[in-house]
C-alpha cells in the first residue's frame, strides 16, 4: 500500500481526536485512506467531511472502525475457505404451532392476544427505498390498495389505533420505526404531513441506522468511491437490536409494563390479520421468541425455519434456502428438501415477523449490547476467490436474534396461511412476472393488493357470508383476482370473532366491492351484486345496522393502464407498479358522521334520529 506523503498527523488534521482515529486506522492497515492528500488549504471541506464520516461510523459501531475491520477480516477468511456455518449441526423439523385452520383453537389464541394488546409494542423496519419497484419514494408511502389509496403507514397506524380502542384501559401502542439515511427524512416528512396518521407524536420513536464502510478485498481495506469519499452500504436490519439497546427504548418499555415486542417489515398489509393469534400463542406457550411463518414449497427461494442440534447447541433459527438443501443432503435427507404429504417442506418459510418477550429480550441486549452475529457475502470475480466483483460489506439480519437465546428460553414457530398473513411489495412488474413464471411468489404491488382483498374475502367467508370470487386474470403477466374487493378496516374488526358478530348471511359476487370502516357496523343478509359496491363509514358512537339490502350499482371498475400511461410520468408511480387503476363509477356510500343509532333497510333508506342521509 502506498504510504501518505508524510506521517505528520498535522498535515491531515489539527484535531487531536481525529489524529487518534487516523493513527488507529493506519495501525489497522488503512494507510490508503490518507495517501496522496492535498496540502493544507486545498480541498479542506472534503477532508473535513471525510473525517466526520469516519468519526461518526467509529462512534456508532460497537468496537469502532478497528473492530469492524477485524470482524471483516475474520469473516472474509471464512468466506474464502467456504466454511460451512452449520458444520456439525443436524436439522430437525421445528415442531411449529399450526394456525392455518380457523377453528376453536385459533379463536382462543386470538382472544388471548387481544387481551394483551395493552402490553405490546411494535417495531417497523423501514430502511429501504422502493427503487427496484420503480417507486422513487419510501415504501411506507406506497398504497396497500388503490380503491381508496391507503398508504402502508396509514394502514399500520389504523391497526394500532384499533388495538387501543379494544383495551380495557386504553393507552397508546408504542411504534418504533427504524429508518436509514435513505428513508429518515422522507419518513418524518410523511408522518408530519399526515399529522402522524392519527397517532400521538410521543408514541412514535424514530431510530436511524448508520451505514457501514464497504470492504474492497480480503485484507479488509475500506473501499473508496474517490479520494475523501468512502463507499457506504446498509448494515442490515439486524441493527434494530443495537439501536433499541443504545437508545434505551427496549429497557424503558419493559419498565413501563410492556411484555412483548412485535417486529415487522415495511410492506405487508396482512400482518395484523395474524398478530392477535400469534401474540396469543406466545402468551399461552411462554415463548421468548416466536417466528411467524408460512408453508413453503421445497426449494422455494425463502429461508426455512429449522431446529439445528449439534456443537453443543439446540437452536430454532432461519436457514437460507441455498444452505438448507445442501445441509439436509449432507445429514439426514440424501434427497434434500423433500415435500410432505401436503406438498410442503418440513421447514416453514420465514416471513421476518417476530414476537419477542421483552423480559428475556432486554436481558440479552444487556449482555450483548444488542450486537447480532454478522456475515459477509462477497461476490468473487475469479476462481481463487481473491478479487471481488464489487466492494462488499458486513451485514446483520434481525431474525438472527434467535441464535442468542439459551436452553432456558423458549423459541417457537407459528405457521399461518400465506395469503392471510404475508404478501410483500418488493419487485417491479417485469421482475415480478419473471419470478412468477419461474414458479416463485411475484411480490409486486398488484399481487400484494390482490392478496389484501383475498384476506378480506376470507374474513367474510369465516363469518358465513357466501363469497363468489371472480376468475383469476393476468395483468402485465401477473396473477390477480379482481374481486370481490373487500376492505374491512381495523376499526371494524381485528379478530375473526369480531367479524362473526358483525356479519351474518348475505352474498358478495364477482368484481363487487365492500368497504366497512367503524366499530359498530352490522350487516344482516346483505347481497352485493357482481360489479356493485357498498361503502359504509361510521364515526365513533354511530351504530349502523344494514338489513336485507340488495346492492346493485356501477361500483368501482378496475381499469388497465395503457402502454402510454405506463410510460408516462403523469401517471402516479403507485399505479405504474401495478398496471391498473380503480375508478369509482357509482358506488353506494353511506357516511355517518354523527353519533346515533341507524338502520339501512332493504330499500337502502336510512332510518334514525337524527336522520343521516346517504351521499
């Protein structure tokens, strides 16, 4: 490596703290960072910014930059050798709790979870932009659906408000959002522009994660984009544990009587469908760590949850799909990841939604300082595994927290129906179509919205309403079921039992639409024809009963975007990532803004005092 022109630190900076950091980095074989520096008075602003970046990263990373470099060298040496992280371990089925059937057991778990709403806080990992979606903003601003165009963040906030309204002694549900350099300012701007989506400002905590330096080679040299400019990359969502520790938030929540933390991702409109039952499972079984999962097809490109026994350990952890099959072939299954009698793998698919007991969590944070095991995944450009195609970095994964739980703590897995609990927005239209063609989940804006409506139809079916689905169709080569489009807002129902008590009989057909918003709405033998739409919104204190109503109108229409609209910047990005828009052609909308008791009869007339006329 080329040495600096002089080792006189005063040529680099007059700041003693910065000089000490420079000395540490040179000791760590990072002389290249300071080679060929300009003389004092030239590019001083760029030098100062560079040193400020180094100081910030040094203070934010446990062990400082010297620790980061040392960890990188160790992990890169293991990667070069092709070390097997599971050497000596034998995989076993994790004995999951099956919640794929909506039976009496499911109802019991939901009731238990509902009773613990007041002792639960939520962590939302939201450090990623929607760039690969073709969406320039933050993913939290993407609409869950475009019937009413509700952003994910608004949907999550509505769920928290609904939880609060169902507590015996209501109190705000804490929401911790982990942002990044890319998303922090836009997340705060969105919250402020929408008045915190009805939440109290004090119940929302923003934790910003820092970027980490990229590594240029196996010797652990930090990569430079140009002179005075590091290559910086995300460190992974595992940083959330360190941030919850260093901020003191986890310890504070535990001291305030909260018992569980729920960790979730930025785009999953179905997550709150499963959370009451998952929380109930954690309570009843005393799980310290509970991973929500779905049944996965063998070989599917999603991590599998497995019980690994060996090397003096017994862990239930996520094993990436490309590691799981070779591990099985090398130990217990020569044929690899084979299906069971239902066609599913023995190892459920990880969806990165976690329910963690705060008592054990804070104890682990205290002993580990929130540091989660790192990994590195360099892409080599030669067979000798010495040259990188591009700089790499150390990463952490939120779910690897499970590795820190000991034999006296309980780690479990709860398996739900996929459409009921999970459908993410990750891929642009072209990439999603390619994944679908290859047999994988598309995870696009359109398929997530389709699944969101599908979960609503499931709720109606469980309540006893007859649901006749429209045939599945392809939009831009992506599968979508165009109806019925069912939106049961969190204010209307958070559990299946609530839906059963509020809906009895009736039918909904084809491409019909039903939107219910408000806690005290009841439907009795309501029939909604193919293509028709019924929207009811009731304020707090308004009790609305709809009896024997037959709804037939022009409703909402799903309109495919033309090729010109798909290419036009005048078309909103949230529509272009779907390939369609939904237009109101004549939906029947009832809005009750005054408390009272109302009846909508078979003719559609409203009877009550004071009378509230439909729009």
